């Protein structure tokens, strides 16, 4: 009886090792997403300028160049306000700029070129108001992961502590 249990254990171990040899590439679609934080906060603490980087990625290397378009997307403001129970307003255009509106993931890579979102004249904003700048990535070259297409930049007043 003891020999029989050893044989069953050996057969089970061999079966398990043979079943685990499948390629891991078969289990998911390669989708693009924004890899930076979903929400980045910039505090109005006396600085007049700030900058953040936004990057698109894919889960596994691509076999061709994948082009992305980045743009401020005011239509996402309601999504932010509902998700975070906030009453934010859209950041006016004169307070931000994008270093580019397109980025590329080169063939064989997983990460796009960086896009810099620059904020300026922050000292002119009302410290009592919360401002949001949603930046959305889009591409027709590969499917996007729906939950990671937009990055929100939140600008709000900071508490002054002496």
C-alpha cells in the first residue's frame, strides 16, 4: 500500500509539471495602460511651477511601434467628482501645458516616451478651490485597459503650519 501511494505521488508530480509548461502568453491580452498614478496631487504651497511625467505601457513587448495621443479631457471631470466625492473644477488651460501630444512605444519595448505635464502660475489659483486636470491616452494600434486610460492631476490648497 505504501508503494502504491508513492507511485500515485510520482504520477501526480509528473502530471503537474507537464501541465505547467504552457506558455504564459496565452492567459491575457496585451493591453496598453497609463502606468503613472491614477491621481497625483499638487499642493498650492507657494510654488509657482510644477511638472509631472505621464507614460503609457503594455504588459508584454510589442512587435511594432504603438502610437499614443495624450490630451486634456474635461469630460472626465464628472467621473473624478463622483469617484472621489469632490466638487472640483477643471483647471483652466493657461495653467498647464503638455510637452507633446503623442508618444510611441517602440517595437520590442513596453514603455512609451515620456510626456511632461507642466503647471505654471500656480500662485494665481484660488486656494479654496480644488482644480482637476484629467489627461487621457488613446491609441488605435492596441486595445487600452479601460480602468487605466486617464490620469488625474489634482491641485488644491495646502495647510500652512507654523
